[in-house]
C-alpha cells in the first residue's frame, strides 16, 4: 500500500510540474507573438518628400499619391491632379502631381503658395485650402475634371495653402 501511495504522489508531483511547464511555455509563446499592426495612415516617405520638394504630405488612405508629372511638368498627363505653386525653383518645386485611384480618396498635406489646381480627367475633387486674407479663411474649392481652379493669389486673394485633396467632392 505504501508503494502505491508513493507512486500516486510521484505521479501527482509530475503532473504539477508538467502543468507549470506547459503554462510557462504558453506564456512565453504569447510573449513572442507578433504585435497587432495598427495603420495610422501616415504618408510613406513623407520626410524625404518634404526634404526634396518642400511640401508636407501628412496622411491619407492611399488612394491619392504623389506622382510623376511626366516629361513636361508644365503640361502633365490628364490623368493626374496638378497643383501649381508660386514657389521659386525648378518645375518639381512648383508643380506637384497626384494620382487618384479607387472610388474615394483623401490626402492631407501642407503645400504653400498654391495658385492653381487642375482637376484630373474623370473625377471632381474637393480641395481644402487656407487662404491668408485679412482674416485667414479655410474653405473647400470644387475642382472639376480637367478644369483649372484658381486658388489664393490666383483668385486675387492672399496666399493659399492646400490642406487636403478629397474625392468624391461633397459640397
């Protein structure tokens, strides 16, 4: 009987040790699992774009992206949104093109000295602009497909800073 009791005690002790080891392994595995990915919609490569081009791209949904203006930056393809500024420098400092994809899109930014925005063929875009009038005003301009929308000094007003491009346009 004594041998049976001793065997039962050893089995119980072994089970306790194995149970503790299994719990420790499970906890270690949980600690090593990948962290959840949280999308903050920050524009990829924004710091480099700001250093190279002097424009600040903040965040968006990925459906409006900075694009190449083509061989002639003063006359880019019709399938891009063109933002023109009065900034001094080469065409890549004054003309900024954006490619829009999908049914909707948004990109927040800060592009100063904007005076014209040309709409992309095929979609109407809302351009949120801060104009430095006597009292600064933030308003959304409608930019129709292929049309040139004057902004800020292009309207005979103060400097305009483009804060956001968004489509579809909602008044």
